[in-house]
C-alpha cells in the first residue's frame, strides 16, 4: 500500500535581500515567538520540526531534570548564600555520594528504595559523613518538591541516623603538651602549636593571623581575631569573613606565648605570623608539610610500598618510642599519641574549664556562636569524674 504523502502547511512568504523565503513563527522554550525561514516549503517544514524537537527536549529537561542536573542547579542557587569553602564541600560530597550512584536518574523516578541503597555504602563511614549526605539528599528533594518538580518526596522518611560513631579526640594532658613542645622545638610547626595551645585559635584563624592584630607591647598583650585563611584550589585566600560573628574577639595571651611571639616577630619578613619562605601565607599543601613534622615523629604502625622483582609489595614497620628513624638518625619517634590541629584548641578550652573559668567567658574566648557547644564541652570536662562529684552529691542530699 502506498504511503500517504505528508501535507505541508501553508507558509507565508517574505522578501529578504531581493530573494523570496518561506517563513513561520513558533514559540521557543521560554515562550517567546521566533521566526524560522526556508527557501522552499519542504525545507521550512523540516526546519520547524527540528527546532520544535529541540524545544521539546529543553522543556522536558526543565520539567524532568536528572538528579545530576538538579544537584548542579541547587548548588548554583546556594552559592549566593553560603561560603565558598562550604559550597566546595557540598559539591565534593554530592558528586561522590549522590551524583555518582543516581545522577542519571530523573528526579521524579527516584524512590525511597533508591535512596536507601545509596546510603548503604555511606553507612559504613563516619556518622559525620552519613549525616552530611543525608542532609544534602533531603535538601535536594525537599527543594524539588517545593518547586513542584516531583509529587512525592522519597527522602521524607529516610532515616537521619547512621554511620560509625567517631572517636572524639581528647584534650592533651600536661605531660603530652610538654612532650609535644619538646618534640617540635626549633621545628616549623612550633609557633603554630604554641598559638593553638595558648590562645585557642582555630587553624584558619592562626594561618590568617597578621602582625597588625598581635598586640605585644600594651599593658595586657592580646591577639585580635579579625581574619581567616581558607584554601581555594590549593591557593591561600585571606578574608575578613570569619566562621561566625562570635569568632571576632580579643584574646589575652599568657607570658609563654608573648615571649615566643616577640622572638618570631623580630625574625619575621612577613605581614603574616605564619608564612612561607617568601613571606606569603601558607597554601594547604604547605601546611600539610609543616604538620608532617609532627606526624612522622609519632611511634605508630606505618605501611609503605616497595618493588621487589618488579612487583609492588606492602611493608609494615613498627617504630619503638625513643628510637631513631632508620634513614634519618636525627629523627626520633618521641610521640606515643596522635595530635591534630583542632586538638590544640580543644586543649586550650579544656584547660580554661579545669581552672574554673565560667562557661560564658569560655564561650567568648573560644569564639563559639552557640552556647550549647561550650556547655557540652564544659559538662563533659567538669562533671564526668564521680570521685570529684561525690562530695557535691553528699552535700545536696545530706
């Protein structure tokens, strides 16, 4: 049976540059009328079909975005209200844990089972990672629901509890502090460690600290926290934008830190208290190298790779406390505990509490915006020793 010939629409003609063309107007994806031209009716008809197909695809994608497309749109919308560093963290987490497993699915076809399966590998990680992924999943789908892109929100009943409990770092004891300071004396991280232990500044506050905010010659020497460091593609960015309004504070400093800062200022060639050999603020990788001076002096199990007969072999060494590194006799394994930059700050806060400083003062000196953070630390440090509390309990119930 012969195929029925397609009936072409009647198109109007126009004269352009002395030539006659067929023309019609159609609505694009934004609802605007646009003109389409053709030398013949057949050519114009083909063009109209091709343009209409493209418009239909754009409209479909807008009304039915994939998870990847909507994640990217959500990040773009959030970029106006959150800090660049926070945005980078969200983007990394989304790409690894959300876009990679379900990014090609359309938003309206994702089910609760899909999200539960997505969270299975995440549940084997820390509770912090689990909580962050869970939060981002809910933000994406609640936003899509509010914009009427999906009728049913599959994340509404997704459990927020999961992941492995993290071993929180304890404050360093007085003995550990002395061991640490003796270990890093005359090494690159020494000044950073001293500032962390005796002023409680965050890592980004120490790396962004400049000498114009260090007041050593006044009656009460202090550090003014006014700037913060962050890393963008391994490049240091110093900004007056702090973690929160409460982070802006003036911290009195003890004599041991005053002496170290005076000595460092005399030798300094930079505006920055902590800087590289050119006087510039440290990049992220430079700070990692500085902190490595501490890590390599820790007596803990280490693994490394070597090639034997062309094959990669895993080797393990078990350094003994007080022993010397085989390839560097000057390096002594003198630390039998791990140290993180945040632990220095936590030690400072804990020592204030042990000395009886009231919670509101601790909150100010620590730069905590939320008093709950301070109170939680305060309660844990102050009230977790039954032998010290028995007198209070006996007195209360005498």
